[in-house]
C-alpha cells in the first residue's frame, strides 16, 4: 500500500514546487516501487460498472492477474465509453458507480492480495456541458479563477478583436447563418443568463447583463412608473452590474470582490420571480426581443452585439483548424489542454487520484499522454514527491517510443505502457523473406510505391496544414516575436517562419524532444536531424531559418551575443510549446493518417510500430527483451484500448508475409470477382485499390466464420461462442449470417477512410464516397450476391487462421514470461478478433470465460488430465479455451515464481539443427531455478523439427524439467532440449526446473 506525503496542495513537496517552480533532478529510486505481477485492463462505462468488476475479480485472480488496471473513472461526459473526456477531476464518474462501490472493489482486490492501477488523464479535460471550470472561464474570461488552468493564447491572435477572447468552435454552420436561423436562444436560468445553441449552454458574462436588464427596466418603468418596487430593484441590480470590474482586471482583491458581487447579483435575480414578478416578466419579454425572429435578419442585431461582448466567440467548428486559440488534445475541439505545469492546477487535477492512493484503494497510476505535458520530467518528479511516500508510487507512462528510441532515464516512473513491446514481439512473427514479393504485389495492385518515410512525411505535413494548422500558426507567431528581437533574425518573414516550422515538425524523427533548462545530447540529435532533413527537402527556404529554429529550441545564444535572461525565457517558452506540437502532429500524421494509407502488411501498422521495417530478426528481439531487465516495471501488452487491431487479428495478418505469392493470387482473384460491386464516384471507382487491399486483409484477419467448434468440456459438438466474435459452426450446411460482422466491417472501413484522408475525412466528409464503400461491403458479404467470393475467402481465412492461432499462442507466452509486467486487455485472454476502437470496447462474456477456466482447472487437476487436455486443445486450436489455457497457466507460473519471472535474468537460447530460424526460445533464471520459453515462429513455412535442439547453459544441462502445459517431464539430451519432443504435444512450451 502506498501513502501520500501530506495533504495534496499543502504537502512540503508541493509547497516547494510553488516556491521554486521546478523539481530537483536527483530523484532516482523508481524501481523500489511495488511492481505488479500481471495487470488486466477493464474499460469502465455505464454498461460495465464497478459492481460488474467486483463480480469479475475472482476470475481475474484465478487467471493469475495481480492488478486490475482500470480505464479512467473520474466524472466524464455523459455516455462516455472510454472515460478520457473528463469533465470533473474532483468526482468519481456516477455512471460507473459510487465511492462505496470503488472502496468495495478495492477491498475485494486486497482480500486476494491484488491491487488497482488507475488511468490518470492530466493533460486535458472535456469542455462540454458539466465542466464547471470551463463554464466559469466562459463567463469571466481572463478574470476567471480557472483562466490559468487551461492552455489558452489569450492575446496571440492576429485579429485585434480576438484579444482577450476565446474562440469557441461549437457551431454546425457559419455564425451568421446559425444566428439568423434562431438557433441561439438566450435564457435566464439559475440566477444567471446564458445562450443555448445546439447541445451547448454558453454562460453570459455578468458584466453584459445590462444588455438584457436595461431594456427590461425600461419596460417596467413605462408600465408601472419610476417608483414601482420592480423598477427600483432592476435599477439597483443594473447599478451593481455596471460597477463590476472589467474582465481584464488583474488586481486579486478586486477580482475577489467581483466574484462576491456576482454571487449577490445572481441571488437577487433568482429572487425576482417571487418578490418582483413584474421585473421577472419584463426580463422574459426582453429575452424574447433579443432572441430575434427567423426571417428578419435585422432583429438579431442586439443578440449579435451581446455575443460579441462575451469572453468567447462562437464559430463554425471548421474554423478551429486555422484559428483556435486554446491547445487541444490532438485536434479534438472539445478536449482542451490543461496547464498542469502550474502547481495549483496540478493539485486540483490530481486531488482525487491521490485521495484514493492515500486510502489504499489504488496502488499505482498510468499517466495518459505525457508528451502533451509542458515538462514530463518535472511532472513525474512532482507526482512522486506529492504522493510517493516511503516508496515511490508505481507509475507507468503512455509514451510512444520511436524505433530505437529509449525512455528518458531520469523520468521518475517504472516504464511505459508497452507499445514498443507490441512492436518488437509482433515483428518476430513477420517473415522478412516475404518483404520483396509482398511489396512488389502491393505496388502493382495499388499503384502506390512511396516508401514509408515519405508517407509519414506527407501525413504529418497534411495534418499540420489542416486539422492542426492553428497550433502551427500560434507557434509561428511566437517564433516571429523572438526573431524580431535580434538583428540576425529580424528579416525572417512570418510566412517563411511558418513554412520552415511546418517542415521541421513534419521531419521530426520522434514524437518529441525534452528540452527544459538543460539540453541533452539526445535532444540535440533529434532536433538537429529534423532541421537538416527539413532543409534538404526545402533548400529554397534557406538554411539560416532552419538553423534559427534549431538554435531557438536548443536554447543557444544568438550570433549577435549572449542571450539576455528575457530572451532565454522566450526561448524556453517556445521550446516547450514546440515540443507540445510535434507530439500531436506525429500522432495524427502517423497513427491516424499514414497507418491507414500504407497498407502493405497491416499487422505492422500499430501504435509505436514502424511499418517500413518488415519484421524483426530473432537476435534483435532477444536484445530488446534482455534490455527490459533494466526497467522491469514497464507493461508488456499485445492489445490496448488504442491498438489499431487486436492481437489475434495481427497474428493472422502476419501469416501473409509467409505466403506472399498465394496471397497475391487470392487478392487478384477476389478483386476480379468483386469488380462489379464497385461504384463510380466523381470519376473514380470506389473503393480504390488501396482501400480494397486493406479490406481484404481486414476480412482475413477478423473473419469469424470458421469451421471448428468447441470440443470436450461441457460436451462434444458445436457451440456458438459470443455470437460472431469467435466461432459459429463446423457444419458445412451452416448458413453465412453476417448480421454482426458486416456492420462492424462497415464501421471499421468508414473510420479507416476518414483517417486516411484520401477520398474523405472527418473534417471534409464525402458522404457519396462513404456510401459507395458501405454498399461494396454489403454486396461482397452477401452470400446471395457474392457466394463464390465468400467460399474462396472462407477457405483461405481458415488456412490462415490455423497458422495465426499458433502465432497468437506464441506471442501470448512471450508476453507472460518476458521481462516486464504482462498486461492483458479485456477479453483477449481468449480468442478475440476486435478491430480499432470502438470495436474493441464491445461487451466481454466473463461468465463463459470463468466457466472455461473452471473446466481447465478441473481437467488439469492431475498431470495426466492436463496432458490429455493439452493434446485435445492442440488438435482443435479454435477452441476458445486454448488461449485461455496458455494465459492462465503462464500467469500462474509467473505469480508462483516472481524471483524468476519478475526479477530474474534473461538468457537467449540459440537453436541448432534443421529449423533454427523457426524457433524462438529463452530462459528466465534465478540461481538454480529456471523457466524455459520455447515457441515456434513462421508456422506456414514450417516442416518437421528434425534434429532442431536448444543447447542449455552448462548449469542447467543436467536439470530436470517439467512442461507447465502438459505436465510431462522433459529430459535434456546431450545438454540440449530437443524442440520436436518439447513441442510435440502442444504448440508452445513453458518448462520449469523441478
């Protein structure tokens, strides 16, 4: 159990931060934190609540899990199914349960020696209805006590009329059209005035209430005379309104007085209906008049003036990409970035998480998107100092590492959430020899031959010119102000600076750098590389502007002389903002653009992946896994809530790298069969060849209609497991019923098309093209229309699925036994063929999984029973118990031997004999105890094992071994493990010394 060092906001660490503004870099004892043995991710929402999780805890414990890993559970936008759209950091989301429910879940976990890992979202908030911070900000602008909580450029707009105002992209059409159609509805509610538009309620600045109250006072005076109580009351309220200090007031005392006065004004307005009904009626009449009348444009002048007087400007949502002046989470308009680098914001954002840690309910935090923070290192130092206690708090960060990039060594965390692990392990099962023929066919079929780096560059450049253009514009203005302060740079034009920045950001080799008061060699390398590449692509812009960008980010002195303290402060501010831009551009340009354009082998198109790198050599995977010993607290997932496709889907698609010629034949045949279903849209056929190629990979990867059922257990024969998610029937007579599958594929392709931004996008949708794709999918998945295609696809998918299951079992065992913390995403302990979110948030049938696990345990009670079950499952790998069998037995072995698996050495085993490149194996050792992991790879090209063997280190050549999955004893032969014998009964092996 962790304890916080003092109350949040008053503890010594937080107080020191408030005084000094930064943390000491001396904090290092991260690995002393309590590290989970194995985590299991659950997605909480109204359809799966804390009480539902309590029911699952016994099953997770039986599975071998040590920590439940929860999606965000703070109060989120109503109806949220993911929880990242937090609207209140001070409260538990009522849709997932109560504080008592959470405490009970914590107690259930502790009773079994388990813990709870919480997903913390410190970078942004949803700014929809219900966010009181945002509502106060809209009401009072820069005078709001929350004005500094959000990252807003109040006075950076090139339009003077926008200084001190917030651009609010909430309208579905141009502002004038929305206004004159009567969609803005002024209202009096809860003692204040607001304007409703669409689903938004925009509070009005109390300083502008006179625009409503003054006409109302005239109406009452004209009707009842100047001495009437309602007239006097309205005059008094009006006087109070007109004496409120302006929004630009900075004096703290005056601002505090203003807030008290506003409360008094709203209280008096609330009492109007009861004490001064005539005044209330006059206000209602004034609101009707101000609201305007559709068809009479002139009648909206007063409402227009009222809105223009606010601290915000409502505008068409499309305007955001060019002019929005608050930082967002990527390009999502209703997720506004927080200034968590400020101590008071940090304390407010983290108070609830820390309270749960102090209470012993939570044992660690997963930090969402740390690259969005101004200074991730300082943030993590602050986190540990505020809540680390005697031992550091267990913390992992959702940091996306580029190929070859490592986590900054001075970050106070236990590791990452593990996308680099997915990248490495997934690459092990891609056949590097298939790269040439698969690439040639992809280029021939699609007509696309751009290399991966070029696709990445174009994707990042595209988003920086479109959805994230406003962030780039703000960055350019900031750099322009710096340039004008020095004679060596003042001749750079704003336009030239903007172009050069766009190129540097598009050429940035990783998500971001981490320049603060100090500059590391890594920072110098990545920033230097980005500016060099950008100049090579754009020599006409001149080298000096790129050098200026490099030197500014790296906090270098000007050629004119040493930088003044003011100039250096401007550099630091720019460097921080620059680094907060490269990260979302990378995420949107790569993950959400290039990954949907470059479809050569989509199992490689995964977050943190490098699709241009066609597979990993086994030696490289060994080196990667061995290096994880130095940070054993990092998570080791195969699927997450953000992966582009589930692990079992990827495992199938990777098989295509082994059979490129056969794949090319099938795709060519299918395209011919389905050509008639394509539709001409704007002079081009839909789907395009690249989209059709993506569709066929997706169908093969996620195909659920396979010819094997569940055997044994509760009975022989056919079972329908979770609808279309797993397997339906082995009977040839079973009809094709795509009632669930077809809509899933339609939705997946719709998202893929929008992300690719070639024929349609989220910002500029092309409904006709999208409809043509949906029609194509409906036709090719209709047995009455495309029977020949479906029969051929089904036969091929069946063949691929058999090899894919072996890949999946192999990567599952590696995940469970390798250095790091095995992390299971909900439902993936059994076969799961989910695609990108929200497809991977579908309900999980835990009752069935618990029943399967009980059956596994009952039949594995003896070594003979376990051996029979293993052989039975090996004969019918489609059985949903198969993957569960591997997961449960491996995780339990890990829990029983923590010194071996969590802290032990990693020893690669190199095979000898006939099939050396078809086996991957390693030892985990601690003294005289050892566990051996032995898995096949590239199963489609596999032949008999022959004399393939795994020589053991000398200290284990005479050891006696037991196969965890079969219960069988394994005797080394000549100091080696014979692979054929070890893998004879079951596709993968986990051996333990006995």
